[in-house]
């Protein structure tokens, strides 16, 4: 069907339909970009910021247990040794809870591997430090000191290295998400700019075509009326 031979009403409807399609396509692209940015921000918070906070709390609790071990092996008062032990058990429960929460977040392959290794390191250290605490509770301070230095301390260093690597992974992945967010924002901006240019160009072009199509018949009508008035 030739566009020039269409009725004016059909031409107008077709022009508005073309504009609607262009606007709809650009709108879908913008919505998609916005959705990707929203997902990225959500992932940044749920899978990176919250886990980093949990890891920080785990590190603080483990440091508290480590400090408690150093205190209990040199504490002569049995009642105070019991208090230190009770606090360590509370810290242990908090650590288990935080580890459970961290395990539910999204992990990249390396992070999953290091996390599994850190769990093994935590169990190994926790068993050794518990032995230190119990020996101290029994009043066997020399044996407790020996266990703390020769067994618990090396296992603590292994655990600390695993936690430190998990911290670094949070930063590395967070940086990647930030860079992706910058790219998505630039893409959304470019889509908006290109869409605006296309929409203006199409509107201007259709406006000229429609104006010409509507004006030409009117001009011919005026010319015809003038000819009739002149007696032609």
C-alpha cells in the first residue's frame, strides 16, 4: 500500500503508531537498564556489604576468644577463669550464627573454596582453644599455656589468613560490581540520549511529511476556488 494514497486519517494513525513503537522500544530498554542497576545495587548490599559486616563480627569474636585464652592461662582465680570460659562459649555461639548467615549469601568459586577452608580452620582452632580453656579451668595452667602456644596459636594463624582472604574477596568483587554499575549507568544515559535524538528526528520528519500532505490538498482547493471565482 502506497503511503501517499492513504487517507489523511490513516496517515495520522500510522504516524502515531510508529512513534508509539519507537517510544515503547526505548522505554523497554531504559526499564531493563534500570532493573539491572537495581539488581546490581541489591547484590552489592546483600552479597557483599552484609557479608563483610558478618566477617568483621566473626573476626572480632575470634579475637575476643583469643584474648580470653591468653587471660585464662594466667588467671589464678578459679571464679574469674570460669567467667572467661563462659564468655568464650557465648562468643562461640555468636560465631556459629554469623557463619551460618554468611553461608547463605552468594559466593564466587574462589570465595566458596576459601570459605570451606575457613570453616575447617575454625573447627580446628576452636577445638584446640577449648582444650586450652578446659585445662585452665582444671587448674592445669602450664599444660594450658603449652597447648595455647604449640597448638592453638598456629591454628589461629591459619584461620586468620582464611578470614583475611575472604575480606579481600569482598573488596575485589565489590569493585567489579561498582565498575559494572558505572557501565550500566553510562549505557542507560546513552540509550536516553540516542532515544531522544531518534524521537525528535522522527517527530520532525513525520511533521514535515504530514504538513506537506495536508497542506498540498488545501492549496489545490484554494487554487481551484480562486479559479472558479475568476470564472475559469
